């Protein structure tokens, strides 16, 4: 079971009044451009960031529907028609990519047995309730399946008429059970068992088709090395323990079938799972609906186990009966391998999709994970969990409407995600979480062409030594504060030794912090071609709204970075050991904090760049312009070197509060233009550092 702890409140100490004295300040650091002395430097403007490429989820799989985003975001692919998934009759299912309900198997024929029975192999007929001693012909059928199997040779088809056959069936070889139709041919057992099914397969070449299975034990159990079964046009409904399990190197294939409402084991209320492979079993499935089961809808476990799952859906998995936890849609665990193609996981509980354990490999293409619910205790509800050394490779995916987003935990764990949308996380019942992506501690995440939007607390949170995060063509926008108290709402947050790289990123309309790196000397952020704009203040108190915060010994390197329309401080660098190196950086239009007109009139800030508390920063080819109070603040023995740039249009160009500072370090091919004051040494409030989240 996943264990997580909520983060504490992110706060800043209040700022005092910040209006400069009209007569205060020292001489200008440099004359405005255009004095006509012939010595004005020619400044090469910073190179604009390259915008990120969007996710490409199209062309949609056959039958899936293109859905355009009303706000101009990526076009998504929906597996259901515009009206959604249909409610179907007992013997029907609505499969992803299809227009509506269709029959499982073939329709009931006018005659007693299926109309499409093969003519190229032996057929023995069984009529429920027929007297014993039949010969297996239509005129003289057997009365039970067991009786027919005793007379059959491998390759024989056992044709079942309408009715309920209450017996336990052992398929020891290439025998086919062929029902009249799913609605009217039913296999059932009233005898509970933890080791055998209504149909137990111990030999190769077994087939089960065109019928329904129910009863007080597992529906189909294939459990011997070399055993194999093909399941076609079958409904397994209301079985116990497992709907269908393949284990011990047995194999199974399935087409056009459904597993519904598997119940817990009677002895201890355990299990209730839908489709399972373990101990080296192999299952290959297409067009399956696994719905309303318990604990885990589809489960693959152990080295050597293989699950291939295509054109299928896992829906409405519920928590296990005894402890009221789990409810996962699909899980690959303990070294198993899973391949998912065109798969839908909706309205499951706790986790929509999970991969866990060293050696575990999950590969998914054209994946939808939506509306994952919390456990019954109100916790969790994430779209994806990868942990304990597993590897997941996912391409073209939509994660939407889940309680939480994507969660990676522990060293050796890897996620490779490309062309994906992660949106509209809801948070748990207590109003916590709702994060887009969380990586902690020690995993590796590589994401390309991904949009994270309308998460809560954090768009992306990476924590811990050894954690490695690479984001290419990445967008985080509209992150909200958590429901419980309105705190956070950060875009990208790195802490406690995590390493992050961003190549072509857009962070817009987030709250509190667009980007943050801190709380650990090993924390690093390398960002190339990034735009951070319109960061709003924290919902709870109207403070912050920073574009970038770096502190606590973090190392930040920016190349082609633009900060526009953020609040409080666009770029804040604090504390000894913290460094910022930036090339081709623009910082424009920083506003005061959102609470300045109400509760924080004396602590609104409005700095483009603040370097304080013995930190250090270097900017080369830059513009710092049109900020609300000061373009740059340098204070408390911090170090700043400026090269080839422009500071313009600010009330104060540089607020310098380091005694005896070498002004030449601020003047290397730097123009100070149209500031009310280019240099001011009056004391302005220094924004306090962000307090460390309480993990």
C-alpha cells in the first residue's frame, strides 16, 4: 500500500514598507543610454526561448474520437462515442473504439445448440438434465459435461445446450466447450475451492467459448506447465477469488470476453480479482471488459509472467472486502512484464495503473486513465504509480480527473513518458494532494511533450538525493492551491538533493512559485528555453507569486529564459552556497503580491531579481525591465555580476544594500535606461526565504 505524507505550509515572513525616499540614494551606477558621448555600449539582446512542442496524441486509434481542446491545448483521443460508454444487456459489452454494445459470442440460435459449430472435427452434444448413458448425438445427448469429456478424444468439441450446468470441469487437453449462447448456457459450481476453478485447465489446447461462467470458486484456472486455454465470447460473472487466473507457466488467450463482479474468497474475504497471471503464466488478451471486481482488476506478478492487454478496459474496481483498501485498475508487479495497447482504465480506486518491483516492465501505448477514486478511507486515488525498482514506458496517454496524478518512488524506479496530458487532479477527500507528478526519493523520470494542467499543490514535485528528472517540451499550467487550505500551487518544485533538467518548457498561471529549487545542497536545476509567466500569488494569503526561487544551497543554470508578469519576486536567489548562472535571460513586468491591496500593503515586493543572504548570481545577455519596485535587489553580502545587459523602466534599477560593493561588477557592458533611479542604497525589505515543506 502506498504511504504518503502531506506537505506543510509554504510561507514568507511579512515585508515592511517598501517606498523609496525621493531624495535618498547614491549616484547612478551608470548614465542612461543616449548621452552622446560615443561610449554607449551596443547590447545584444537576449535570445528568446524556443517554445515547447505540444504532445501529439493523434492520429487516434481506429474508432476512437478526436476531442479538440477549447483553450487550444492538445487534441485528445476518447475511446467512447460522444455520449460516453453505453449501458449494455447481460450478454453484451461496449468495447473501446466501438460505437456501442455488441454481443459476447454469437446470438442464441433457433435450435438447441450453437448454429456455427465446426464440421471438421468431432462434436459431442450435451443437454442439461438429459438422462445418463447418452451417446453424445443431438438425438441422444449426454446429460453432463463430465460424462461427455469421459467419452471425448483430444480435438473434440463439447457442444452445450441451453441451461445451467452445475459441475466442476477439468480440461486435460485439446477439448472445446462451446455454448449455445452467453445468455442461456451457464457453467456453475456450488462447491467452494481455493485451488481449482469451475473450469480447470491442465492440458494444452483447451478452448472455452460462447457461454457464461459463475459460481463459488474461480471461473477459469489454468495452473500447470504447458497448459493452455483460449477464451472467446465468454462472460465470467460473480465467480469467487479470481475471474480467470493463469499461473505456473500456463498460457491463456482471450477475445471478446468480460469478467464482472468477482467476489471475495469466502474463507477470509480476500481477493475478488478479475484477470490474473502469476508464477510464469502468460495471458494475451484483446477486446476484454474487466468490470466491478475487487482489489485489482487485472494483475500480473512474478518474473517470467507476461501480460498482453489490448483494445480493452478495466472499470469500476472496488476496494477489497475485508480491509476496504486497494481497488487498483491494473497492476504489474514483482518482475512481471506487461504490454498495454489501446487500453482504458476508468473509475477504479487507489491507483488506476501500478508497476512495482525490481525487474518489472510496463510498456503502454494509447492509454486512458480517468476518474480514479480514493480508497474507501478517502486517501490516494492516483492515475499511475511506479515504485520499488519498476520501469514504465508510456506513449500517447491521457490521465484526467484522477484524485492524484503520477507517483514515482524509490531508487531504481524509472518512468519514460512521451506525448501525454495529465490534467484535472481533484485531491483526496481531506483536500490534500492532487499533484501532477511526484518523484521521491531516488527515481528517474524522463518526460517529453507532456502537458500538466490544473493539478493541485504541485504540478511537478521532485525530492531526495538521487532523484533525476528530465523534462523536454514540457508545459505546466494553472496549478491550484490545495483544497484544504489554499497553500502551494507551484509549477515545478525541486528539493532535498533532486536533480532537474528542463529543455523547452512553459510554466504559466501557476501559483506561489513557477519554478523552485532548494532545501538541500545537492539540489540542481538546469533550464534551457523556458518561459515562466503570470505566476499568481498563493490562494491562502495572497503572498508570493514568484517565477523562480533558488535557496538552501541549490545550483541553478538558465539558458534562454523569460520571466514575465510574475509577482513578488520574479527571480529570487537566497542563502550561502546557492548560485544562479543565467545566459539570455529576460525578467519583465514583475507585479506586487496579490494581497498588496488588502492584507499586505507593506510587503508587496515587486522585484525583478533579488539576490540576498550570501548567495551568488551571474547574468550574461539579459534584460530586467518594467518591474513594479526595483529591477534588481542585492543585499546581505550576496554577490552579483552583470554582463552585456539592460536594466530599464523600473522605479529603481538596482537596490544595492551591500556596503562597499564594487559597482564595476554591475556595469560590464550594461545599460541603465529610463529608470527613475538607476541605483538606490536605501534599505528596502528583503523578501524572506520560503520555509521548507514539512515532509
